[in-house]
């Protein structure tokens, strides 16, 4: 299964295997891919997923295969934290890891090669 997901004006095609993942997973995957484009302002979070056309609200806990058909379009409605900056997020080139403080965002930055670990 694959879907076209629209998040903040970007249309991303996301493969979802057999659809056993959840709508929440689809949202997270779209956010990661959108963030990888590099121009997403800090503090953006998805708070609604809607089926297009029709606008039906999708629950984050539902399995993809239960609520969507292969090739469907999904609109992710995002909000920006009022304290977010207007410029894109910047990431440190290197982080020091102590074994207790690695955040999910830092892990993604490492996965995309935006940050390196200093030993």
C-alpha cells in the first residue's frame, strides 16, 4: 500500500507495506520526511489527519488497512507552536551522548546524517 500525504503544502508518497501500521505512524513518517526537506519551521506538529476527498477525520490509533484504501490521499493538518521561530530549525553538527539523554529528535537527526556523535 502507498499513500500521497499532504503536509504543509508538500505532497509526499509514503509506502506502508501491508497497511498494518497505524495512522499515527503514517503521520510520524510524513513529519520525518517533511523535516528532511530542511525548511520546516521549529515547533510544527500534526494534530489532525483527514481522508481526501471527503475530509473524514482519521484516528491516530486506527490501522491504515482498516480505514484507507491503496492510493488514497491524506491531508495532515499541522499547527505551529506560538513560540516557534520563523526560520528553519538548525541542528548542532555534533552531540555528546551520555547514555541517558538522547531524544527522539536527535536520533532522527543522526539517522538523516544531520548530526554526528562526539566520543
